[in-house]
């Protein structure tokens, strides 16, 4: 079963990502999936996740590639349209090791002051949030994001983050996912929501939406550090932030000691249609 598959720390292959982003449990309930030795096929999403290509016939993968995007933990010789899929992760032991930072000022700013600030501003943290409150806050967040001219409206996922939170509330799904949710209250108002999933001693970032319109500028960053420390205190050793979609996002996520996690993607290959040529022959 999928719970025994080793995702090797890759966010794209984690149970949280497969369920929250690509509806793994919903696919199982509707019989829109295939789980076999070494791979998962989500038919509606048209995605194939290859955990161990040595267990598969290359001909089967080539056939699946005609109508599906294929993702693999290792490069697959013989498949076309290969790309490297980059993610960024933190070793939390290094993040909270004072010697990871070049001087006292950096140590204080990165791993000391955020907790002082949160305590000073009496930030309340709740890990048992109510859906109605989160939905209301998420709607406000979407409204502000779409009003930002720097946001590409066509690509902005208006429902993905709230769907992640909703998944965390589902009881007894076919495949259990260890979701962790956090709500941060500034001056008594919900001002940031974070959803992560945990698998073994790894955590995977799934949703993070916060007040960026009238909260203090470092509020989001300080909440980020608090979540990382809470996970570390609970036995999590690595936190995977997810895909590096652009340079701006990569720079933001790499302000802690970090490393890249690489997997591979293979785009769909459409069958070539035979052209009909008349005359000359």
C-alpha cells in the first residue's frame, strides 16, 4: 500500500501533497486511481507517481505518458521530456543550531528574536481552528492578493489553501494523513493560518496565508520560525518547503540553512497524427 512507499523526503510524493493538492483520498473513494508495485496513477488528475521504476515495464510508462504527466524519484532512461523538479528543505537541527549563523546578530535575528517578538505582542496560537473562521479569513486574504498588481491572477490558486485546511478536518479517510494546523492571532484576530503534513520525521509545507496588508512587516516570518521550532520540538528533523517555482520564492525560502531536494518530471507526449498528402506519389 502507498503508506509503505518511501517518498525519500520529496514534497511532491508526500501523502500530504498527494491528498491536499491532488485529492488522493477522493480518488480512492471514487475508484479513480491505480496503486501497484512502485507507482500511483491518479486518473482524474492525469498524473503518475513512480516510486521505484525498477518494478515497472518501460513500455507501460511510455503508454501512460501519452495522456499523463509522469513524476519519478529517480531519472528514468528511455522517457522523453525530462525535467528536474527542485524543492527546498531545512534540516531543523541546523536551523536551530547557533553555530549555523556567522555572528551573534544573525543568530539573534533568525532564531531568538522571533520568539521574543511573539511573546511581547501577545500572539495567541491555536492548533484546533474552526472552519468558518478560517474560511472568512481566507476569503479576505484572497481578496487582498487579487488586488495586488504583482500577483498573476490567472495563476493564483484561489481555493488550494483553504482546501488544504478542509482536508485536515476529514475524519477516517481511506489513507490517513497526519495534518498539523496552526492559527496565529494578532490583537485577538486570526491573522495567519499554516497547514503542514508530517510523514515519519519529515514535515511538508502545504498552505500558508497571512495578513500582509496591516500586520507588522515581520509577522509572517516570525510565525514561520515558531512553526519550525514547534515541529522540531516534536521530533521533526526535516522541513520541506516545496517547489522552487521562481527566484523570488527561492530567495525568500532560503534565508535559513537549506538544501535542494531533486526529483524528475516527464511531460505528456501526444501521439503524432499521420498527415495525409495527396499528389506527387
